[in-house]
C-alpha cells in the first residue's frame, strides 16, 4: 500500500498501471525520505538544481513533476505515431521519470536555509545514489537504467527509448534556466 503522503507528493504514481512497479516506485521515495535530511515540505521550496545557485525560484517538485508530465505526453505521442516501430513502455517511462532525481534527497543538504551538496553529494551524484535506492526496493533494471542515464553520466552509454525521453524532458526544463542565469 502506498502511504498517503507519498501519493500526495506524487499523484502521477497512479499513471503506473503495474501495481507492483507503482508500489516499488513509491517505496523508493519512502526510503529516500527516511535517509534524507530533507522533508517533503523542503522539496516544495528547495531549487531543483544546485547548478544554478540558490537564486533559482523553481522548486524541486515543480521541476520534477513537469519532467514527468512532459515524459508522459511524449511517450504517448511516440506510441501514437510510431506504434510498434518504436514502442514506449509507459509504466517504465513514468516510474523512471518519477525516480530520476530521487538520489538528490541524499545529495542535498540545507545550510543556513540554502541548498548545498552535502558530504554524500560531494562524492556521489544523484544518478548513482538514485540507482542504489531503487535497487534496494527491487526496481527493475530498465527503470534503474533511466535513473542512471538521465543526466550527463548517461552520455557514455546507449540509452533506451524511455531513457532518452526522460533525459530530454529533464534537460529541456533545465537548460533554459541555466542559460538565462548565465546571460
């Protein structure tokens, strides 16, 4: 059973048709929150990336949910247009999009009200810690692949279609913010 607070954080969990995968995806978030210094409330306040500094006003959860929605709509359109030529497993896609940044809960700390990389985050970025959390909850490898490859670390491997979708949904909602802050 999915805890109500996790379902409130991630109503998109209900888009995952496979009940076992839905439950494991929620349990991965529960585990991350248990191990994190961050609370659910913090996730609605902290910036979604440390790469733009603390001046960024877009919260972690606003960005994450946007990525999930873009990935979901993209997966549906790819299935509509390409059908069996480029099938997208929507459950894998949604789970991977929801879990892509779960490792940031171990990577981030709050110091004087500002988000920063904690000691853990100085050594391991969120794709690595995210996969470690997911594997502890028996998330299947095709979803762990999305977590591992959604960021720049994935540029060195062959991505699945679902991983490409999450990667591009993530970067299209990150790079414009980064570019605006640099200019």
